[in-house]
């Protein structure tokens, strides 16, 4: 039963991937995408509601496996460094917090199934853990935000540790991505300097995360000791 379900899941994902690719090809040949200036004009026409729309959309994306990089760079393209960074940080913060509480509502068993291949890694480092574990996983290269968000809610990380660690470890990366979007839109010294400084902070924090990871990678999963004794 499990194997059949897994095969059907694979078929479904592959089918959806093909459909998405076909849709993108059709859009590329039949739909004229708006320019950055046109998008900015549309945002300005919405007034203050544009901020709410962007933040809500970002929060929704942050609760899914969709990379948040897309939204952060878009924030820089549309709103500039300062405004885009503020909106992106608020949006990703709300989305991560929402995923945390959704995981608590769904329960540990359901979240483990959702995490898939990330389940063992996330559980090993987040089970009954705190600030350092959340910050370490958030900064780990190649590990998306969403497994950390749902894992924190499911595996007993306190809300305070999750929010503080998430905010500290998320801000530099968000600012750097927003600055990249701003630089693409309007190349200049200021956005380039912000990108370099922000990425320097990200690299420094990532090195710390990697060292912390090596120090905790041998940590046993809950129940491992009991299984060894039995």
C-alpha cells in the first residue's frame, strides 16, 4: 500500500511538472509580461494596499515549499531596498509564524509525513531544541525555510526561541536578496554595497551554522537510546 501510494505520488508530481512547463511555454509565446515600470505603476495605483497585498502574498509563499527568494527579489524590484526589505521581512516572518502554528495544529505525525526527505534531519536537530538549533537550520545552505518552520512547531521548539532565532537568522538574507532585486532594477553603488555587506553577514553566520551543525550532527534522535538498549 505504501509503495503504491508513493508511485502514484511520483506520477502525480511528474504530471503536474509537465503541465506547469507547458503552461509556461504557452505564456512565453502568447502573453506579454509587464515591465518593471508597469508593475511599479500598478503597485502605486493600489496605494497603501500594495504593501498589504505584497506582505500577504509573501506570507502565503513562506508557508509553502515555493522558494522565498522569488518574493524577496521581487520586493527589491518593485519597492527598492528600504521599503522592500521591510515588507519582505514582515511577510516572511508572518508566513513562518503561521507555518509554526499550523504544524502544532496538524500534529507531529502529520508533519513528519509532510517533511518527507527532510524529516530525519529536521527532527534530529529540532526535537526539544531551542534558539541555536533553529538559527543553525535556518542558515544551512540548501535547506529551505518551510521544513524548519513546520519542524519547529511539530518537534517542541518554544515560540519565543523560534521567533527570535528566525528573525535574527532571516534578516541578513532577506536584505541581501532585496538588494539584488533593487540592483537589477536600478544598478548603482548603494544597492551593490548593500548586497556585499549583507552577504558578508550571511556568509559569516553560515560558517557559524556549519560549525554548530558539526557539533550537533551526532545528536541521537529521541528514542534512539531506548532502541539500542532493547
